[in-house]
C-alpha cells in the first residue's frame, strides 16, 4: 500500500504531442509569418530610425551626430526585436510572426521540435550551404534560397529546410 505524501511535488506528463494528421499551415499563413517577422526585425527599426533622423538633426544641427544617434537607436531597436524573437522561440518554439499567424513548427511525427533542431538544422544548415555555394560560384547561392522557398508548392508543403530538420509547420 502506498502512502500519499502531501509534500510531494505534483507529477505531470509534459510531453506535447500533436496529431500526425494535424492541419498543415497554409502557404499564405507561412508567408504572413515571414512578412511579420521581417517587419518586426527590419522594417520597423528602420522606419523608427528614419523618423528620428530629422528630429535629431534639427536638435543637434550636425548630420553626423544625427546619423550616429540614428544608428544607435536602430541598433538598440533591432537588438531588442531579436531578443524578443529569441525569447519567443525558446519559450514556445514560435517566432513572433508564427505566433500571430497561429502556426508552429513540429517534428513530422507530431512531437515537439527541440531548440537545437529548430535553430541548427532548420536555419543554420541551410544558411551555411547558401554561403558556401556563394563562395564557390560567386553568388549563385541565392538560387538555393529560391529553391528552398519554391519547394513549399509541393504536395507535402515542406520547404527544403523543413526536410533537412524533419519538421513540418502546422496550425495551432
């Protein structure tokens, strides 16, 4: 007979498993997520910096001072956006754009994707291949990025980086 210990920590199964037949994210949702991530990580800091340049150039009179301030502001906003995105990926395995579009990256068997697989195999591996091909062919590595993106139009709706990492993108 087991005695119930009132001071024992609660036990729970924390392994998240999504159905193998979970609905794949549409191409439009995936494109929307990429567009939102691009907006957060590049466009918004750029617009903010561009708006602040005239304000600071009037205030300081020197365009070089204004440009320096703009560069610092852009850098801080850009780094802040990346930090928020990294925190989101670590916590939920979703970028800010994916979270807003209601999609998530999981393993093809439906299990939660590890952070290492998500970052290294899914992103860095393809970036390394593109970089090496660019070096070897004087710029044709961009074709690999194009092929990766166009692969989404196959029946499986997986890009090349999804296949490398054994992942798929589903609606949540």
